[in-house]
C-alpha cells in the first residue's frame, strides 16, 4: 500500500445524515496535533501513561527475586514447579489480556481501557500480597498479567495518537525502556524487604507486591485528566468532542487555537463508523498489510527470544557458572538495568533523525554481533562475573532500543482502527515465543553445565537478531517524522 499524504483540518461535516456512522467528515485534527511543539501536556501524558512499563519491570523482577522467599514461606512453601506454574499464569494472562483488551481498545476507546486495565492490575497485584496457596497466587498473577497485557495495547495506542510525529520515535523508545527503571526498583525492593535484619521475609514478599499496587493507585489519579484520543473519536462518530479536545490541547500548549486558515494543515476525509468488523481487521493485518505484518512478527519474535532467554536465565548463569549467591544477584541486575534504560534514552532521538530503518538495522545487528562475541568469551572462560555483567550491559544498551523499536513498528505502521489489536497480536506472538521457547531452551542448556552448550544458545539468539536486522533494512517502513495517517491511512478514509 502506498503511503498516503496525511491528515486533516477542522471538523467540517460534508454529508449530513441520520446516524453518525453514515456521515463523512473533513478534518485537520491529526495534522493539528502533529504541528504542536513539545509541552507540559505531552510530558504529563508520557508520565501518566508510560509508567505502565515501570510497573511491568517491577512485576517481572519481583517475581524472580522473590522466588526464594516464596519457597521458604511457612504459609506457602512453594516448589520450583509451583513457581513455574505461577510464572506461566502471568505470561498467559499477559497474552490473553493483550488480545482481549486490544480488541476492546479499538472498539470502545483508549481512555476507558487504560482505566479498566490499570484498575485490574492494581487490584490483582494487591491481592497477590494476600495469597494463601499456589492456586490463589497463580490466579492473582494471571489477572495481574492480564492487566499489564491490556495496558500495553491501550497505552501504546494513546501515546502514538497524542504525541507529535517528530517526537514519536524517541518518546516511544524511552517509555518502553522505562521497564528497566521498574526492574531496578524491584531489585532494590527485594534486597531490602527480604533482608531478615530489616523485616520478616514472609512479610517482606507481601509488602513487595504492595509496592506495585500503591504505585498503580497514584497513576490512576494521574490519568483522570488525560483525554480520549481525538483521532479515535473522529472516526467513531464523535467529531464535536474530538474537536473540543484538540482546541483544549492547543490552548494548553500554545495558549490559543491554531490558525486553520493559513494552509499549513492537511485535510483528510473520513466516513465515520461505530466499529470495525473482525473480518476487516483480519484482512487488514494479514492481507492488505502482509509485508508489514511479517516485519512486525520477525522483529517482535527475535527480540523476545533474545531478551527473555537471557534475562530470565540471568540469575542462573551467575549462580551456576560464577558462584554468585542468590541473594547477591540483585546487585548485578542494577548495572544491567542501567544499560537497558540508557540505550533508548541516548539513541532514541536517532530513530527520528537518521530514521527507523537505519537505526533498527543498526541496533538489531549490533546486539547480535556483540552477543556472539561475548558468548565466545564466556565459552572459553575469560570473563569474570563482573566482566559478564559489563558485557551484558553493553549488549543491551543496543538491544533495548531494538526491542522498543519492535513495539514502535507494530504500533505505528497499521491503520488507526486496528492499531491496538495489531499491538496485541504481535505482543502475544512475541511473548509466546520469547517467554516460552527462550527461557525453556536456555534453562535446559544451563542445566548441562556446559559453557559450549550455552554459547550455542547465544549464537542462536545472535543469528535471529542479525536476520531481523536484514529484514528491517529491506522491508521496514521509513516512518520517521511522518503522520500516522501518512504511514497507514485509516480504513475509514474516503476520497
């Protein structure tokens, strides 16, 4: 599909009709939003919505760091199998939550969903602190995962549709990279709350889960003032509301309405609808945009395998091959998390200047090559625990923006009507591949006790990343500084 010259001028009904979904409107809303400078409004949107990734990082890290305390808890006494079941429940919840809430996000709106999903997360993670057996713990972890999975779709969609095009790449990468702020918080919380000299560990793990619930409650209040996506409202038969929201945003950002008569704003004509049928969704994702779907699948799967295979076996490598005690692993996680956050923060702007294709190819390729080199050094035993951590820190300085770019790609290269579900589908596939195959394979390789076996796994991850780099360079869309409607025109578009 050819790229379309993008959006819109003011709400101007062209054909009056009895129902909203029969009307055609001409609008400049997307163009007006993209023309705005960065402001306090955009910063507040990023803070209130982007904290989702901090919560996810906190949850994932706590689940791993608290495993020892859950096994030693007098009331729970979990086995390794119990912990595996609970982690799988979280993963299953994230996948199903993304798919279910992704469909609802496209159908009933972004704002409703980012309240529903956060409320679910908040309630479920608080309930996890009250778990009394493996069944209750697994259930609450499933619901927590469902809330986080749903958050990904609703939040990514909203941020993409509110942030001006020229800032979209850097913003999205930094937000996704903030997962590692949560990971660092989880590591520090576990170190403190599981220290017997500070607090009873059986109480400490419960308090650790309440951190996420408390943070979620604060975020719930922060989100009260965030508007619905005007782009979504315009297509779904509520143009007056969409226009009022954009007027309010303009007054907040520049102090007055933008002049719509100076010819700066591109117009787009839309036939309003109340929903998009699933048949049209499937056709859009897997037929009309087949090439983009393949790119999204390759990028998401490669980074998911690469990331989860290493991150979820991080502690095992340190304990089994370097003799680091389990209660000291958190200290090694902190520099690892720093590299993961600094990568998107420092390289993110290049995705908006040098461009998506060049930077995706570079970050994926560099990650693969560096992993192969460090894997070889690991296999011949020349790295200490500190040296291995530094190597991972450098690798993931590049791998973190690569992984975030995968989410950016699938969220900006499909039409508005299917954006949230597209994010959900590729997130689900990537999480399924990376979350199931990667850790399981690396766990088995580590159990052999052979450095060469683990090196073979690292080489597989490196090859996948390099292959994804080649695919991105050849087929990815140059979406930098372009309006979302220019990258993929809405299904409601009409000549």
